[in-house]
C-alpha cells in the first residue's frame, strides 16, 4: 500500500517536494489505510479461526504485530456503490476467485442488502442480513472475493457446482 512501484519503498505524504495534488492523494490513501488496518484488527479479534494463531504468539512470525498479520490475512475492498471500505474475505481465497461477470459489483453488506431489497421491518441496519450460499442456498458462513457468499461445504470444494436450492 502506498509503495513506489520501482523500489517498493513506502511513499511519505509529507515530503516537501511533492506537488499538492499528489500529496493530497497520499493523505487520502493514508486515511483509508488506517481505516483498513483498524477493520482488519477488529476482524482478527472476532475471528475464532485466527485470533489465537501461532503466528501472533510469542516467537511467531508476527509476534507483537497482530495488525500486520491481520492485514496479510484479510482482503478489504471499496464498495462500488457508496465508496466505504468493507471486509471482503480472506486473501487466500483471492487466488481461487472465479472470473467476475460484468454485472458482478463489489458491494458492502449494507449496499448489497439494499440492492437485494432486504429491509428489516424494525429498522435494523441492513448489514446484519443473513445470506444464503451463492451455489446451493444453504446459510452462508463465508464471504469471499468481495462479492460471494458461501456455505462451509461449497467454500471447501474447488468445483463449487451450482446445486438446486434445498430450501434452507
């Protein structure tokens, strides 16, 4: 994030020799980076699969650096509708991402729920909507690629054939 493409060194937004538009863009990138780091850190603290990882324990690869571990672990995207940054799954899933269709937008939970027409009668935040698996209609427990909900069975299967809805 915010690294020189040639040498991979971090670009400082407060460098005096930068033109104002570039310095402004870097300041905005810094603010977004801080937001993503905080989201990743919050996700790690709630994630039962990774919050006790050996990597962040004393002597682990990320000893004393849980935020850096979280940034390596999780993917975040900018919502194509509202512009907010949101959790989009684990980075390890990105290598398995299917070819996105032209109609497949990356939307935060709130915008995705609104687009699907989900609305709580009591006025609760639409980001708490429970999703069904894209492939089989079971209750989804995974969210990958910033736009796909999956049940545990479909997430662990590389083939992910679409199956008829089981009425879950």
